[in-house]
């Protein structure tokens, strides 16, 4: 019998406890022994739950309980989650988590502490909810050099974009529904401003390229400035706008790591991934592209990954050597503006004509939309760096006013 504890009884924490009850038989058979949730930490009271007797408000009851060998940290946030995780690992307990903020900020350090104490720190649930991605990356794809990772990493924003693209639902209404369904972060700014996707691409990039990628080094732009006009021009171009986190290895040892809304061709493997679903594309030098798809948020999908990590640890005899990366000096990320890309521009003409734009930008693809005002243009440029794009825009001076710029990605 393995005894475990759960820190936090929110959406994911309650899902973890319920999943242990619901799937008790198969979990026991896969783990090779029974796994019992002995304690649940939460500052709130849950007197009506059938397992009310398991709750404690005192972390030390879990830390100092020699029977508890695995703990799920599903509280979220950095504090007190970091101190709790560090203490648990130092006390010889393995920790599993869905806390992407903590893994993105402190992953290298916590993995090193786990290794030092011969225990595990697993975080399958931190990226892609119920989609297996962390374990496939460090185990099943271990024979590859991974050159690129890109994905739709946030269910809430993908749900909102899907509603905007397919049903013309306003942004606020779609966000409110995502919150009711339990997809959104406590502070939805973390979703819509791209911070949640940023944390997830940091984790994937760290694992793929072996050195810690810190969130502050990743250029991050959310979806709050997107309009239904941009969605209509994207459709005319033959594509969709998706919030994409990407990390691409460069020959100089650095990488591009970014999060921004991107224009994708409708033929892209990521273009048809809608609603709360996430999709993650891994480019390996042996496999080519591998795409993982599934529910990226929600109570049971995320709990599924947390419980699977606990089952895995209950069978493990020592610390996982393949799930780790080195710390970094945060100099491993290159200037995103140097990446050669195509760009979508929507602008108001303030004196310029289409020939002026063609003079400045060279060959462009002109776009149209129903109800397009006479003084509005939209076009997609040829490949250039963002520095070159800025130069070209500035040669037109105040003859155009750029309302929207979206990068085009070719996945
Ligand atoms: N708020 C996150 C999302 C939850 O919408 O994807 C899962 O990490």
C-alpha cells in the first residue's frame, strides 16, 4: 500500500481525489498495489464530503508523516507551493504537480533537489492537461534531436478564438463561459495575455533543449488586441489565427522562444484544433513532426495526468534521470525580432495608396473582407525579420496607421 497526500482541493485537487475513488480498481492493478489518499491540505472546510476526515490545514502533518511517500501539489502559484515542494523533496517524498508557474520558474532547482534526495519531481499535468507530452518527450522521443516545439498550449484562449472564428461570439462572453467551465486561471489575465502559454513553452523548451528557459526571456503577446476584422482577413488568406507558443533551436546554441497570436494556413496540423483542445507539435530529426492532441484543461483531464505520475512513482525504484535539465543564465534565448517570417498587416491609409505600400514592402498578398472600409488595407508580406518590417513601416511615415500586425507561422 502506498499512501499519498494532495495539496489543494480546487478544480484539479478534487479531480485527483475523485479519480482515485472512481478508478480505484484499475489504478491498483496498474500500480501493482493500492494507493490511498491519506491527507488533503486546504485552508477551506469541506464538511459535507464523504472524505471530510482526510482534510488538514497543517502542512507539517503531511511533511512529517513517514507513511506518506508521494504528494500532489495542485495549489498553483509560487508561494507557498515552492517552499512546500522543496521541503517535501528534502524530506525524501516525491512530488507531482500541475503547477506550470512553479515548474517554469524553479524547475531546474527542484529537479536537482529531487535528484539529490533520490526522489522524483514529475509534472506531466503542467503542460497540455490530459495530453501525454512530458513523458513522450523525454522517453519515447529520446533518440531524436528535437529542433522545434510549437503548440496551442492554452485551452481558454483557444476556446475564445474558436468562438470568435466560428460563431462571432464577443471576447468577454466567451471568456466568461471558459471560466464557468473551469478552464481559466484564477486570474484570467494569465490566459488572455499569454502568460500561461509562456510558462508551458518554457517547460517544453527546457526539456527539449536541456537548459532552463525563464519566462521573462520569452517574448509574450496575448489575444486581447485581436478583432473579428483580423479573423475575417485571416479567412480570406486561407487560414486561422491561433495563440502559438514556440521554441526553435538555432545553430548558435540559442533558441527562439515566443508566444503570440499567429496566422496559420488552414492546412496546418494545428489549424483545426478548436475549443478547449490543445495541440503540440514536436519536430524531431528522426521522427519528423509528431503532433499530440487532446483536452488541455479541465478537472479530470488534468487530474488524469497527476494521478498517472503518482502511479508511475509508486512503481519507480529511484529518481528519473531523463527528466531533468541544467539551470541557465537566461542567455539561451535569442532576439525574437531576428526570426525571418512573413507578417500580416492591417492598416488605415492616411494618404498612402497601394502602390506606396508595394514600393515599401515589395511583393505582398492583398486581402479583403466583407464591409472593408475604403481607407483600410490588409496584406501579407514576404519573408523578412521584424527589424526589416519596422524599417519598411517607418519609410511610409504617417501615410499609414498600422492597426494590427500578426506573424505568419508555417507549421
Ligand atoms: N488556464 C489553463 C488553460 C488551464 O486554459 O489552458 C490548463 O493549464
